[in-house]
């Protein structure tokens, strides 16, 4: 099966809430190990495209609403992390926006080490 066809299968499977065991067994029979790896990778990519990870030291409803507005139609997954010391970290696909106090301090420390 070519990669385009595997990608199509991944799109169909990703839309399903639950995949029937008959379908799973059929896929396992017809795909090689390499094709199964490709299918799993495509499924991971599709899952990550629909999710935005938001990390903050406090659960601020206004920040969550703003992130929801910016990333319309995406699932926002919130995680409370006291170690941030304030601010937020937003992860979407491969992009990370670190607006946290701890991130700022780490970046400042790294810059100082490089320039000393």
C-alpha cells in the first residue's frame, strides 16, 4: 500500500471514536511492519494537529479563553505547573511558545553563560 493510501486510512481511523476489532485485525493482516509504522506516525501527527497544550502556574480563565480564541476548533489541554513561576507555555504541533518566568530566567542564564 502506498503512503498516500495509508494517509487516507489514518484520516478515516482518526475520525472514529472507537475502531472495531474486525477493522483492526484486517489492517494488521494487510499492512507490513513498515506500513504499520507509517500508519501510526500519521495517526500521531493528526492527533497532534487537533490539540494545543497550555501550561500555566495558575488556571486563569481569561488566558484559557484567549488561547481558545486563537486556536479555534482545537482541543485545549491545560496543565497546571507551579514550577513555571508565572506566565504560560503553549505547545502546538512542533512549535513551543515559552512566555513563562522560568523560561525567561533559563534563557537569560544561557545567554549570560555564552557571553561570559
